[in-house]
């Protein structure tokens, strides 16, 4: 097993973690929203469900970015570097927007009612 195999395996594992985290977040959000339909107790607000889901999406995207960076290290052609730059830019913008939205949802949740 040479270095490029280790790099490729590491990138793949990081991508899988990203998928698992986002899938977990989606499953958790659906479960929480469905639990609101059958109120036995007090369910979470939609804003809180959305905020927690957004946090998990951001975490998953961070794993994808790390995977892309590691993959580019193994094949550093100009096309790959430009592709990585575009992907990282798009994912970074998504991460920023989701983080901003999550922070706003937290502020709304902590604001006094009335």
C-alpha cells in the first residue's frame, strides 16, 4: 500500500462520515417533525429542528471539504486544483449561510417572548 492509496482511503472515509452525519441529521429532523404530529409531550419547535439539522449539514459539509482537499493532494493537476477551488468555494458559502441562519434561529429562540 503506497501513499496515494492511504490518501485515497482517508478521503473516502471522510466522505462517508459526511454522508453519515447528513443522513443522521435528516433522519433526526424527520423524526422530530413527525413527533410534532402526535403530541404526547412538548415537541421541538420547527425553528429548533431546522437549526439542529442545519448544524449537522454544516458538519457533514466540513467532512466533504476535507475529503476534497485530501483527494487533490494525491492528484495535484491544475484542473483538479481549480475544481477543488470551485467546490470548496460553493461548500464554504453554503456553510457560511447555514451557520448564519443557525445563529439567527438561536437568537430568536433565546429572545424573550412578549
